[in-house]
């Protein structure tokens, strides 16, 4: 069984500024720091934050998944001072696993987006 879930949020900051936190591997490190009970391990396998970077994130608990792929996008909007963060999870459940797929959620990545949004909106010069 496979599926796809996603989350979007608008941020009142330039896409380039948001990508400074999402694109580089800082995002993964920030997420691990902000969510230590959820993210138990983090290993940068390839790249330095550009398109194609691969980061292995180990989550607490065994979910019985054969694939858990995350795609992060930061899309500029028409107005310069705003962008959209989109997180999409593609997953596949192993044949022998009995997984409640309703538990597969973008909540973790929504929480990461909220941390980044808060950091950008509370810091001076979010532009």
C-alpha cells in the first residue's frame, strides 16, 4: 500500500530567506533540536542542501514502512515578501506490516515549518 500526504503554510518572508533555513542542512539540525523526542537520529548522506540532498532522519518508533520520502518546497508568491512552504510525504507500507496509515502524517514537518516561520517572524529583518 502506498500514499501521499502534504502540508502547506504561508510565511511572510522572502522565499530566499526561508530557503536559507530549509535548503541548507540547517533545517534538519533545527528540527532535531526543536523536536528531540520525535527525531532520534540524523545523518546527512549526500549534498549540502541543494536540490537532491539526502538526509536520513530516524524517527522514534518503528512504523513498518519500506519508503518514507519527504519533499520540501519553498515557493515564492507574487508579492516579494511572502512565500509558501510545502512538505509532501510519499510512503509505502511493507507487505507484512499492519500499519494504521492514518498515523502517517505531515505533522512533524508542519511543526518544523512553524518553528522556521516563528524564527523568521520574530527575528529582526525577516526580509
